[in-house]
């Protein structure tokens, strides 16, 4: 490479498991001058949407178009040297697309160009929805965290238009449920949903809408399929009397404004941290005839984000206080729901907790996320009749289901872990201690 050809920009490795990435959007046009530290593009990884920065300043020459999926290390652009020749415009075909629309409707073409210098924080699904509805992001007031524009903001602007204007932009009918539930990593890199079949022929079930999976959902599907094929799993279910745990929450709430009150999920995560430290084989992974037991207890907590199901990781849970866990889970949940979470917060988990109790689900069996050895499913908190001291009382009961990898754990090992988990939740003051207590069963 000649001295004036610039520094090669390669597809970065943005997570441990990343082998390739998809260029969602270039944040500058080819030929633009950028400085070191400027965000160059948004990349979709197997975990999240991430912006990456320039390592050097100079003239940007784009070599890979938006929507291209390339392996880690592939050259996607150059920075430095002199401005690219006229042929370089071909490399900027994707960023220049909004300007091409000026021959039809000049008005909307200017804002995308201005957006290169003043970036409007927007979720990927909101950007795609804006394109579908013809909404100018500059006219949208974001209601997400930090003023981020989310899908609902786009649709609200579209609905405020005249019926004729909305119809002209394809917004006459609401989006079908499946596309609206697409994950945050769903981007405009695949064909739009396609209706197949007609009223008088084709599929006997009627018109079929084919919705392409985002790359993240495809990887999730592959992982879950791999888990179902290769992991011999078994579930164990136990009940927890949450009376004392709820009393602890109420006592913390009485401390007044500014106190972070732990949720039921926070209490479960804290108890898991202590139990995993005492039962290290659960905090492990199967590796070709061996068991790798991890030195850190990092728990993934499933979050129902606006555009996706994400699993941020709370690190070193066994060493954190209950209040620290509560604060961190809220921080990660806010980042996930705001579409601002990065790969570093989505990797490194050694165990996962998934809570569907807020949806009224009482019992369910979660699928193990390889290479983890187990996952805990948390059901709804219910008041059920239980015998206490010879009397029948209504008690708050929580159902926990532990799914384990039989290559790593046998039934007795998983049962001991689950029993310790129940003990910690039924006697939650142990969660306030600086160090985990010792269980007789863990000896």
C-alpha cells in the first residue's frame, strides 16, 4: 500500500464470539474528512449493534457498502491520503442513496446529508421504520433514554400526518406483529417482508408474509438448535416461600428516597451468585470430554428490550452486595432497552437467569445457552395455601426451574444447588453478608 493510499480500516472484532459483521450504516460519506476517534460506521455483530471509531484522521474512502457482511479482518475502508477519485463515488453507493431520491422528492434528501455531521441517536429498528414511512429523523423528538429515537416515536409522527400523506409513505396500515417484534439488531440489510400467495390460490392458509431474520436472530436460532441437538439437558423444579425476601424488600424500601429497592429478579440473581460460588460445578462448561469451571461468577439476566430479547451480564455477582446487583441490573436493562448496550456487556456469562413471571407465566423450562452448563427459569410470584406451623396460610410462592447439562451435572448435584438457592431466598439476610455463607451440602 502506498503512503498516500491511507490506513486500511478492517472489520473489527467487537466480541469474543464474533467471526463476521454486517455494515449497517456508514456515518460519513466517502471522501469526507474524519478525525481520529470519530465514529465511522455501525456494525451488527452476533450480539448487538456497535459503532466503531477511526484509529487515524484523514479522508475516508469506503470500500464496502452498507448491508455487506464480511469476516473479521476484511478491509472495509481506508482513512488518510488524498480524497478518492470520482470512481470512489461507487464505493459510497449506500450512503449516497438518500441523495438519489432527490430526483423524485428533493425535500427529504437534505436531512440525511446533514445527519452525517449531527448524528441523531436512533435505534436500528426506528431507522428502518423511518425509511419505510418516509419520516425525517430531524423532525422526530426522541423519547428513549438520552433522547434516543425509538420505533414508537417514528410511528407517532407518521400517524400525525394527513391520511393521504401517510398512505403515500406506506403507512396506511399498521405494521404486522412479527416485524414490529423484530430485535434491536434487525437492520435494513435484508429484503422487506414479502407476502406470498393470493386469496384464490397458493397456500391454503391464506396470504403468507415471509419475514427475514436479522443476523442476531439467525445466530440465536442456530445456538438454540445446537443446544437442543447436542446438550442432554434435564429440568428440576422447586418452590420458594418468598415471605422473608419480600419483607426484606419492604424494609429496604422504607429507607427512603434514593434507595434502590431490589426486584425479585435481583434477589434471585444475588442468591445464584452465592450458590454458584459454593457449587462451582454449576458455574462451568463442557469442553470435549472435560469440564471447565470458571473462576468468576458472571450471570446473564434476560431483558425484554423494545426491539429484542437481550442477555446482559452482571459480572462478579458473588462478590457484589445486593444493592450493587440491583443498581447494575437496572443500568444494563436501561442500556439494553435504549439500544445502547455494547458487546462487552453481553458476553462472559457463566450462568443465566430468565424471569417470565411478569407475564404471568408460572412455570417454564428455559433452553441452555451454550457453552453454559445451566440456566434458571423464574416463574410468577403467587399467593398459594401452604401449611405453616400446623395452620394453612396464604404464602407468596415462587417457582424456580433449573435446566442442567447432564454432561457436566448429575441430578443430585443440580438438586443440591437448587436446594441451596431456596435456602438463601427463604433466609435472605445471608445475602447482606460480605462473604457467602457455607452450606453443609457444599462440603
